[in-house]
C-alpha cells in the first residue's frame, strides 16, 4: 500500500444521496369526464408536467386518457383529480377478449363501442367443459371430428 492509496482514503468523496430504483415503463389508462377542448387541455397539461411521463394521449370521445412513462398509476390518477375532473382507472376491456360479453354487469351502455366492463363472470374458466366440447367440433381445430 503506497502513500497515494493511503491519502486517497481521506480524499474520497462519497455521495450522501440515495439512489432510488427507477419505476418500470408502463401505460396507465384512466377514464376522465371531459366535455370541451378546455377540459382536454387542462388534463393533458397537468399530466404532461409530471416527472417520468413520456407520452400523453387524450381521446375525448371515449373519455379516455392514456399515459406512458415511468410513473405511478395512483399519482397520475391523483394529478388528474386535482384538476377538478371526475376520474377513475379505465374499467373496460376490448369486446373480443371476453367470452361472455352479455353477462350481467359486463355489458354497459355507457361503455365506448367495442368495449365491455372487466368483470370476472365474463371471462371463461380454464377448465370449462363446454369450451372443450365446442373446440372439438370447431373448424379452427385441425384434429376436429371429420365425420361432419
């Protein structure tokens, strides 16, 4: 151990700042009641100024805001609520991903076209026998019954 190594122990600069773990890149979808261009602009500007936000997309016709970036969904929701707008997490999923779209509580008249509410009753259970039976006689199944 040389003299320089010994002196470097006293001269090292250590950072007292903690390194925070960066949030993963994610997309947050929020339902916001918007009626005019002013409402849309107010919501968009409030979210765009947040730290970690990469893109903000506002679809006024669907009352939908899509935020992408390194953000916390709860913080985005609170920021939108601070503008005075009623907001909630996006409660809908695409119509084609649901097995039973007309089950009670899934079909919503207020939902945008092509969407239904995300409820567990609308999704099919993996061990459902009726799905296995219909799949046996399906045209999509290459091993289907050839008698028909």
